[in-house]
C-alpha cells in the first residue's frame, strides 16, 4: 500500500514524468521477456520478473536497506550484462538488425547495373542450376544479396565477378571442383565470389537431421539481409533461408517467384504466400 501511495504522490506532483517512467519501465521489461522467449530461455522469464519485483521492494525508502538497496537499484544493469554474456550471438544478431533494418521496400529499389531482361535470365539460370543439382543430389549453397556484401565473408572465398550462368554454377558445385564446399555469392546477374565460409546458426530449433550446409545458410540469413538457396546433398531437397527461417521443398515455380520478389521483379508472389514457413524445419 505504501508503494502505491508513493506512486500516487509522485503522479500528483509530476504526472507526465511518472507516466513516461512507467511506460519506459514496462517497455524495458517487455523487451527482455520477448528476447528471452525468442531465444528459448522462457524458464528465465519468471526469474527476471521476480528479480525486478524484488528490486522495486528492496530499493524502496520504506525498507531502508542501504547496501542491498543500492545493488538492486542497479539490478537492471546486472540483468542486461548477464544477458549479453549468456546470449552473445543473439545479442549481436539483434544489434545487427537494429543497425540495418530489413525494409521490405528496399529490395524493390536496389540498382544492380543490369536490365530486367538480364535479371530474368539470371533467375532462370539459378532455377535451372538448382533443379539440375537437386536431381543429381549435388549439394549447393547460393547467397542472393540485395546489398553490398560483407568484405570478411567475400575475402574468405575466391572473388570471381563473373556473369552468372547455369553452367558456371553447376561447375562451381561439382564435387571435384575446389570451391564446391563453400557458398556462392550472387548480386544481380553476377557471381561475386565462390567458396566462401559462412557463420553457422546456433539456434536449437533447427532440425538435428540438417547438416552444416543448412546451418550456414540459416546463419548468414540471421545476420544479413540475404536470401539463401540450399540444395541438400543427401535428399536433393531445395530450401530457402531468409531472416533466420528455413522453408523447404521448393519447386521451380516457387523458386522463380521467390527470386523475382527478391530482385524486385514481382511484388506479390502467390506460391510463396501459400507455402508454409517453418523455422528450423
């Protein structure tokens, strides 16, 4: 009761400041809860709520506990530091998302230095290459980027800067080729680099049956605004990873629609809307 009376007195003196204070505190607590839920740490939510409640009580003037009160006043800083250390990869991913927000309209205004006809031809070559490799159970990892690519990933492979073609893609992922184990980066109608190494996703939601190629495809899509095409070496299944989510069993028409959407050549692909997207499936 004393706590509510204290809030009432402050609201009477400065109602606008108290309202802002309550809203900011609620948003901060809500943000921590959402972060923990999205990173499979739901069991910690109760701990965080209890910690915050204890901090409010123990740091109050009514309790008059100078040592523990001072510690609890800065308890939120302790919680944030703990989250950063316990979830370093997830924290980095969240900061990257804030630094480069994924605007869905951005992909429709990207200049590739190529005509629409050339982009359509590149899409057809990508789809044909993916289908051919799928039939032969040849593993492939193709990254479609609408932005400038991170230099440290490009430098991990071999720079090509070659015009994209179906034959070139298939030759790169030939099991006897030296670059077949890495990823191919495509921008517009050009292959920027091949044989690139990618960050692996650390998500526990990914199916254990999926291997390194799928984890790499999901991992790069978690950190960067890219579309990843993955051809399974074991099953020949064609999958798409985007925004950290994996969608499997793409046929040629679905893959064409998705690529046209990504390149800004098609605004509302119906087949990808109907396709069920499951994270880690």
